[in-house]
C-alpha cells in the first residue's frame, strides 16, 4: 500500500489541495440546511445517528480511495455529515 498510494496522489495541484480544505466547509453549510428539516420532522436522535453514519462511512471510504475525485467526494460527504454538528449546538432541544 505504501508505494502505490504515494504515486496515486503525486500530481496534485495546489488549487486541488485547497479544494480538499474548502469543500467540507461548504458542505457543512449545505448539511446544516439539510439536517434542520429532518431534525424537526424525525427528531434529533435518529438524525444524529444518520449523520454519524454518513460521516463514519465517508471517513472509512476515504481511506480506500484511488484518485483525487474519489477523495474529494468522500471529503464532501464528511462535511455533509458534520453539518449536523452545526445545528446540534445552535438549536436547543425541545
């Protein structure tokens, strides 16, 4: 896994590295907008479990990516799942 993985991500441009940092932040904002209606409709606990599962699955899959596009997609799903953390802190439980 060591040599093959180093060659996979060898030719990443600086703007692509910036995308790996900014896209999760963007998708956290989208996730916050996505999770609020679900939290209101389903309740906090099931939505928390779904968001945790999305984040966990994206993290595990990111470890097995073979190219930059797959890694970027996984990082975006991580941000989507982490968007629940933004609303969990800001919306008081009812």
